[in-house]
């Protein structure tokens, strides 16, 4: 489990380094980057739009006995338990959680989405129609479905939509 988690974190860190800085690139930069990308490395669509209920209450998560924070998030209307990973650049789903959310993924997952300690990490980019936590909701969010790994990760592509993410003792507060 720890090795899979480490590989996922390394993968997501690498994945983050591949993402363009939208403030520094023209609006057609994604197309230009896609033209220059290696044939076996996938690129991520533009960031999603954040929508939330006006004045929604902060989301408070309690630290688990294993020392991590977990969040029960709705993806496409289906509840999925995520490990909150402030070091992950994007949302990553296990194959099983992707199935529960109604997402189709290739059996072989031939696309390389990063490099881990064990070599190439395979997965696919998908678009999540709706991701909801508390009163906050993101529509059309790009995410990864990983070929291996049992734990889905809630990364910065979702967490950054909040004004703040704070840890107060054994509580994480998303506002």
C-alpha cells in the first residue's frame, strides 16, 4: 500500500511538472503543447470551472487513525472515499472508483501518464462531470484513472478551488 501510494505521489508530482502555467501561456498553448508532446504521453485539458453554493459552510475533515485525512466526495453523483493529498497535483481515481462513478477505462490503459519508482505508470485522463464536497462543486474536471492502485486521491486540481486549506490539530478545514 505504501509503495503504491509513493508511486502515485511521484506520478502526480511528475504530472504537475508537465502542466502549463496558464498565466504564462497564450490561450492556444494547450494545442501547441499537445503538438510537441511525445506520442505516448498524454496532455491534460484546460482547468474546470468552480461553482459553489453562496456562503456554504466550511468543510471539516477529521484526521484518521492512520494519520491521513479522507473525504467522502460525490463524483458524478456516486460517493467515493478519497485520500486528501495536498501534494498531488490532480484528482486520481482507482479503476474500481472510476467504475463506480460510471467512467469507462481501457482494459490495457496504454497511455503513459508519468514515471514512478518502478518505471512507466499507465492510466488515462477522463473528465468528471461533477465533483461535490460539502457545498462546493466543480464541473467538467479533468482527472486520472490509474491502471494500478486501490486508493483514489483528492489533489490540488480540486483543493485549489477553495480559498484556504488549513490543518488545525486533527482537523482539516476547507473554506
